[in-house]
């Protein structure tokens, strides 16, 4: 959501998001266990979740310091005023 809130997605952000999703998707049929692929599957899910959380935290800090702007909320308000709040003629 933090990526979409500024209405922009850099190519590397899209690539990393896809890779994180793909690794989780590819390992999703494997049940977590203490050995072999189950062990790998469990840890990949765990670490990819941490990667998402850390990345989201980093983006949130960028938003707080003004390095990333939340255009979606401003545009939503403008469209809402234009389309919904206008008086019927």
C-alpha cells in the first residue's frame, strides 16, 4: 500500500515485490517441517515477511521525512469533490 499511495512504482520496487511474491508462491505447497524443503520453506516465508515489514518501515520513514509523497489521498479527495460532492444541475 505504501508503494501505491504515491501513485508510482519504480522498476526495482516492482522487481523486488515480484521476487518476494514468487519465492513465497513457489514454496507455498511445501508444508513447514524440521528437515529438507519444509525447513527451507518455513524460513523463506519467515524472512520474506520480515523483508516486507522492514521495507514498509523504511518507506514509512521516507514518507515522514518528505522523501515520498502520498499523492493517492490528495487525488482521491479531489476526485471525490469533483464527482460526488458536486451539486446536481
